């Protein structure tokens, strides 16, 4: 794990379920030891104070300034504060807009301090990178040799071809400095617009699916507040099935189990609970289970079995969900009976295994245009100059030879004319597969010679 990984782990660490506070403290100490070691900080008050201040300073900055400081890794808190102050003053009044480098949509910063153009290296083609290399001086005084690339820029502040430093990790995809032809930050071209006409091909099934409304989520109507704390206390005290538990709770003795675990019935703020621990359950995790009176047990089982997050699980998994928070005498047997008597489970549970259907043999088509597949694509937007908005596609099964015919409409007459034109050149097929569209199953189509298979 890196320095940043140990820092994040130290900041976000929380006690685990079966972990004591002494173990948690030891784990925290190990995390900070590794963090300090990997950050190359000496174990002195001044050095540790500087490390904590730098970490809090980055945590309190915005995302952009935080990334800027992490990339430069200042050696001290004072240096970090100076860099942050200098960067903040430079960024004032520098707008960020959308633009294009070639065909890539990018974020564009109009920098009034920069004297050139900076572009992200991955946005530049290999052919656009020249043999020239120049030294790029950053605002903090550091220098870096960067290759020069010729890029096509289209943005509200500059349009045209220019040379740019190609850097791997600039703060923005494109930074436009004070170059000839660049507009001032407060005078961007308001009429600038980059349009992209995209033709999206949608089948009829996709159009139908898009128009369908989303189904509402089915939430059981029984999910309400079961009872108040006072009502629960009262039911626990008068429920005859909990007589033994009330006696055990007053004694609060720990019962040792045969598997090495233990269980204790006790009161907490007047409410009866069971503390349970077993080495065979979740690696010895300790559970605090609410003792449920008979009046509310059916509601608890319905919540564990029929709610949205349950999905009508089987008896064992439903019992595990109940036992993670609740307990009562005979809970597992009662949950099993409840699941077996569930009406929805009885209607949907398979009554037996369905054998796997054997794979069939598909015939190999070795004669060209003996079997073809046809389909219609559209409507396409925008239409062509001739007003065509649909495409009839025909593919031969033997040679995979494709045909495509543009159509103004998909009436049966238009489709039939296009098929006749294709058949007059390649021959009439013996079989034609379609999606059972009305254009292919109409009476006009049935008058033809081919045998249609759908």
C-alpha cells in the first residue's frame, strides 16, 4: 500500500464487529506508523505537526487546488501554502468552457498568465507530434521539457491551428494562453457552437421499448411502524411464551453452549434482549437480538421474507435474516413453517427439475441464396436528400452477402418492389427468414413463390 493508501485507511478506520478497542488502537497505530514512514517524515514534533497541517490543508481545499498540490508534493506546510495562494490568485478570472481538439470534446481554460497553449497528450495523434521539444516553465518556477504538437482547436476563445505543449497530466484538457488570435477571458465568442449530427439507428423493437413506461416498484402495504417502545415492553412482560426468558433476564446468567459459544438474556432500558456468540457463526461475531413477543412475530417474518430487499428467500436464508436482529423461542421452526406456507412461493417455486433440452442440429446452407434473412431498419433521422428514412436489409446465409435498399416508407408494396428488384438479380430464394413484421406476413407477400420461415 502507498503513502496515500495508509493515510486514507487511517482516516477512515472504524472498529470492526468482533474487534476490541485495544486491538483497534493497535491497528490505528500501525497505520499511522506506515504513513509516517512512507512519507519520509522524521519522528519529531515539528515534522509530525507539518505532516498533519499539510494533510488538513489539502483536505480543506477544493478538488482542483488539491490535485494541483498533490502533483507537486510540497516539502513543507509553508511551501504548500505559498503554492496554493499563488495558484488561487492566478486562477481568478480564468473561465473554463467546452471546446474541441480535433474531434475530441474537451474542457478549455483561458489562462491569462500562460504564454502558449497546453494540450493533454492523449488527445493528440502521433502524426501531429513534431520533433521539436521546448522547456515549459510552470507558475511555481519548475521546468519540464515537453514535445510540441500541432493541434486543431475549436473553442469560444480561439479557432484555428496552433502549436501546443503536449503534457501528460495538465489540470485541464486544453489551456489557451496569450497567443495571437485568442480572445480575452471576458470576451468569448457567444455565437460559437459546435454541432454534431449523429444518426442513431433504431429498430422497431427498440422504438417500442423506449415508449414503454417504467413499471412501478411493488412495495408491500404492511411495512409500517410495528409498535412503540412502551408497547413492546408491555407485550414482553405479559407474553406467556416468554415466561422462561423473563426469569433468565432477571438472573442475567450466561449460558455456555456446546459449540463453544454463549448466550445471555438481559434487560437494557427495560427492553429484553439476547446476547449471542458462537465460533461457527460469522467468525465468532457477537449479536444483540431483540426478544419478539408472539403478537409481532408474524410481522417480523413477513418483513424478512416478503419485503423488497428480501425477495422470498428460502427458509434457511430467511431465518438467518431474522436471527441477525431478533429472537424468540422456536424461531427457526416457525420461520420454516411460514416460508412453506407462503402463497407466492407455492405458486412460483418449481415443482421438479426440468431436464436440459438437447441441442439440435442446424442445417448447413451451402447453396447461395437458398436461404436469406430480411429485416427493416428505421425510421432514421434526419432523412436523406431524397426523403428516404428506412433501410431494407437482405443477408445470404451461405455467403453472408449483404444487400441494402433505401426506402421512403415500409408499406408492403414498397418492400415487395424492393425484394423483387433484388431477386431479379440474385434469384428467388427457397426460404426467407423475417421477424414476422406485417410487411412480410401480408397476403401480397404470400402470393410469391418463396417459402417464408419466421
